[in-house]
């Protein structure tokens, strides 16, 4: 299965003590009342819809205009009044400008999100550059030299692939990036093109860009690709070979882009044959394989040798194991994460990975419908964990059995929906996993209230996909108030009015429905 996990998830510890009074209030009331209560309590609602603000402003502006028409006759008699009117006009103009800019920014965000959805691009990070609509934008927006576009055409590349659409503008905007896209999806062009565009021309100032590949064969292949893309420009593109290390004085070698394996490059650094202090771009290609091969020490020495403080580092990978994420986090600053692939597949992978690393039963998993509860059960039942499911299609007696088994520790993981879990008392659940994002703040509190009962702390993990991002801010306050560290980009999101948020999600099943075991 493709391991390109296109998911995002966040964990929070829910402090039951801190929320004791709120939970008590919640329990006592009916659902609809609760919703209002919690929305107010955690300020999840924008109390002033934008429409209202805009129309108020319009009214104000109209008033100012009518004042101006009358006051205009008095311009010479009352300069004070004229100044006031002028100032008001200026203020109005500024407000107008701001509102236009805001609308433009909103339109751009919408267009970006439509494009990302179309190409299954998932991003995280602040102010992520817009995805490319076409290769032509490289020239119209980013001033790309014509040779590169000619080379694309000559190679028969008509449209950017999804990873190219997003990773290229991210790197061109000067951001660090870690990108995950399936094998054969055009990652090489995604990191080589911005490199060529930023380096602009060949120089003899020493090594300016480094690409690390896990094996000699891959390094040689990347060198060939790189040369094809740079055709027409006189860049010095070198593959670090044994022969090159032996024969040349590397410090004098004209080299714009150096491609190597970590082993070979770190050994050249050790022998003080290379100065990498001017490197502006460092790419770790196939970073998942670099780790599999245990090359962390060598990678580390290369990262350290590339000591230019304004260096842009990027990681490209076909899968996204924890080791790669961890490295990305330690070596990069303010990096943008770009993932190409399916959301639901990512969630399932994340769940399996989390169980493989640590399973601390009892674990309660919430999904948004009984169909999805059954699907997730189908996926997990053959994994080596004791899992069961509870949904409305089970008889009363069956449901009771399921709950009894869970309480007795016979099953470790229970999959449930909000409806069925309401009112059931699962004692001492260690971890609640919101596999599907809750559809309201009330549901979130209901769910995480199942963990860490009787004053103990519990863990809550919430998976979210692109569809859920607009609603993240609405649970952020609850998370923050319970002592969880919430990333600033989530806190900076706009608060939305909670609609019943239950987006249509892709099936959880990795096998088509008609394939039976
Ligand atoms: N925009 C494009 N349109 C058509 N073909 C492309 C495009 N970009 C790259 N290719 C071609 O797709 C193939 C795969 O590209 P590439 O090797 O870069 O993929 P990759 O994601 O790096 O895969 P791997 O993980 O196997 O290294 C290559 O033959 C490349 O020339």
C-alpha cells in the first residue's frame, strides 16, 4: 500500500479536572442547549458575521458622502470641517482598500484550495504559495528563463504533476519544504527546477547546491535528469564519484550543483576536500530510503557542513515515516509540508502506525457514521489487535456484550459513533481517537470526556484532513484550555460558525467492497 500518508493529526491531553464543571453542565443539559453553551464558552463562533460588518460599513460610507456634498459649499468658510470630511474620506478609502484586499486574498485562498483539491495536494504551514496552474506561470509569475520551459516542452512535459504544482512555488517563495509523493510522480523536476531558477547562471564561486541521493545509481540518474533540465544554460553539474575525489582539487572545481550519496560526500568533507559553506540549496532526495539505509550520521555531517545560514533545505520522499518527519522538524525552520495522495488512506496508515508504536488500551475510536464504523472494523479486524465495533444495526443484547467485553478488557479497541456512545459509561478509557473529526464542539467534548475519567489524565488524538481544516480553530480553544500546546497557525485560523460538519469522506476500505476475504 502506498505509504504516502496524506493526513494530519494532533494530540491533546484532556484535563478532566480543569473541565469538571463544564462537563457537569454539559451532562445536565439537552444537546441543542449544550451546543450553544459550549460555542459561547469556547468562543468558537464569530459573533459578527462578515456580511453584517460589510453592510454597516457601506451605510457609514453613504453617510459620509452625503455630508461631503453639503459641506462642499462651505469649503472656504470652514476649513476645519473640510479637514474632518477629508479625513473621513481618507479613512473610508483606506477601509475600502482593505476590504478589497481582504476579498482578493479570500478569492485567492478559495482558488488555491479548489486547485489543491483537484490534484489531491495537501499542505500544512503558514502562507503557503499558490499551486501552479500551468508551467507557463513559472514565466509569468516567477520570471523563469525561457530555456527551462523549452526543455520541458522538448521532454514532452505539458502539465506539471501535482507535486510539481505545489513544491515548486513553495521553494521559489524561499520556504523550506518536506514533500511526500508517490514513486514516479516527478519529484526530481520538482526540486531541480526551482534550484535552476534561483541559481540563475553558472558561477565559479564554489558549490551552490547539493542533492543527496541514497544510492550511486539514483545519484547518477538524478545527475542525468538535472543536466537534461539545465540544457541551454552552462551550469556546472557534477556527480561526486571516487574518480573525481581522487583526481581533482575539489576546492577549485567549478560546480554549481553537486549530486552525491551521503557516504561519499561525508567522506570528502572529512578529508577536507570540499567547502560547502556557500551552499544555498540542499535536497535530501528519497529521504525515506536514506533512513532505511542507516545513513543518518553521514547526512548529519553534510547538513552541518552546509553552514550558510540562509540555506533552503528540502526533503523529498515517497513515504513519510516518523524518522523523516522528525528530521524535517529538527533541521528545518518554518517548513511547508506538501503531501500528495488520499486523505483517508493517510488516516488509516496513521492509526496503524500509532498502534504499532504504542497501544495503551482501552482505546475508543470515533467515526462519523455507522457505515464508517463497519468499514474501519473491516480494516482492523485482521490486524493483531482485539477490536470490536458498536453501531445501531446491532441488537440491544449484542451491544451490551460488546460493551461488557470492552469494560472487562477482552477487547482493547472499540469503534463507535457519537450517537451510540452517548450515555454509555466507559470507565477509564486511556485514549480517545477522533478518527473522523467531530461535527461540533459539543461532540468533541463529549468524545474526549470519555478518556481520563475520575480525575486521571487521558489522551485524545484527533485526525483531520483538508476538509476539516476550517473547523480546527473551533476545537483549538478547548485544546488550549486543557493545557495542550496548539500550533500558532491553528490559533490564527478564522473562527467559523459550527455547521453540522460531516463532510462526505472517501471510503475507509482499502479493498473494493465486492472483494470478499
Ligand atoms: N510534468 C511531467 N510530465 C510528464 N512526465 C514527467 C513530468 N515530470 C517528470 N516526468 C517524468 O516522470 C518520470 C518520473 O519522474 P521522477 O523520476 O522525477 O519521479 P520521482 O517522483 O522522483 O520517482 P522516484 O521516487 O522513483 O524517484 C520521469 O521519467 C520524468 O522524466
